């Protein structure tokens, strides 16, 4: 198949090109950069404690309050 330029594409081919580009870009943006990495023992313990606190009904801090307490703009 001969290499085409954009001007050689039909409207449907051009739409398909744009759609595929958008899908690929979104897939790259939404990929988990930490996938395949192992948790450090410290983080694993913190996660276990966090889940345990939720299961026992311990009060949690809303994200917006935590951000404000840390001086972050939310």
C-alpha cells in the first residue's frame, strides 16, 4: 500500500485517523504509571491500616479539608 498524505485521505479515512489518534492518546494518559511496581513495606502497612480504619468505622478526613490543612489549593 502506498503511503498517503492527509490530503490523499477520504473524509472517512481522515475521521478514522483522528479517532484512532484520540483513543491512543487517551489510553496513554489513563495508563497507570505504577503498574507492575511493588509496594514498599511502609506503604503496604499504611494501606492496611487505612483499610482497617475504614472497616472499624474510624472517622476519615474529607479530601478538601485535608488539602486545606496542608495549604493545598483544591
